[in-house]
C-alpha cells in the first residue's frame, strides 16, 4: 500500500521524477474515467478525455497551489475537458424534467440512493446515472461516490454553492424518477407499508 501523500508525489514530480506522477495517475484514473464517462457517455471518448485530463494536469502541475485537495483540482480539469468534448461534438444538452415527483417521494430519495449502493444494485444505479444530463451526472457522481462537499463541487465546476444545491436537488429527483420502479417496492415507510 502506497502511503506517500499526493503533495509528496507532486513535489517529486516537479523535481523531475515522472514515476511519481504515474502513482497519482494510478491513484485517480478510475474515478476520473467514471466522471468523464458519465458525462460523455461513450467509452472510447471517455478514455481519450481522461488521458487528456492527466496530460493537462501534468503540464499544469506547477500551477497547483494546494488551496484545494489535489483530487478536487484534478476532477476540475477532467470536468472541463469533458465539457469541452461535449461542446466540440455538440452533445451538451440542457437539463430536462424527467418526471414529476411528489413531496412524499422526495423524502425517500436519499434512502433510495443509499439502498441502491448495495453491490448487486450498483449496475442499475450506474445505468440510471448515465441517463442524466452530463453536468448532473458529474455532480451526483462527485457528491455520492467521491464524497465531495457542495463547496468542493462548486470549486470543481466553477458554479455557485447555491447553484450546486439546486442542481443536486433536481438531479436527485431525476435520478429517483429513473430508479423508483426498482426502489419503491422494497423501501417501506415507518408503518411497514411500501411507499
């Protein structure tokens, strides 16, 4: 297990040890790919954008000031590279309302997402996340799978914290509308009745 910190690896890379950057790539490549893939939705394109993100990070490493976690800085690069690819291919689309959600259903959204994190259900949630608009898929992924705070996501996306909160709320509603036929029969209210 490599216990070298990100900052130590960055310092070693800046001193000319490119193998140290390779350790950073290994450490973050899966999650960078996940964020990018959930935005661009094409595996080959996601691989290319992920690789471009690491090249950009390597070239810009000297400008990293440590004001945010390295992972947040790296995810910011990946997020922007994915947006650039979407715009270049004119795939970026505005958010749309998938389904109306009642107030009662909104209360179980977080429970539903937690419920679906079980291993056998991960494929279902990942497929549903891919159906979300690109930006929302990235925000949900950062919040639920990388445990990034609203403030950190705002830094990554360069959106306001209030905007992130609104997008996160709407994204959860949309994701829940996609997932509810998988979840509602199994989630029960406090009376033991299915919601």
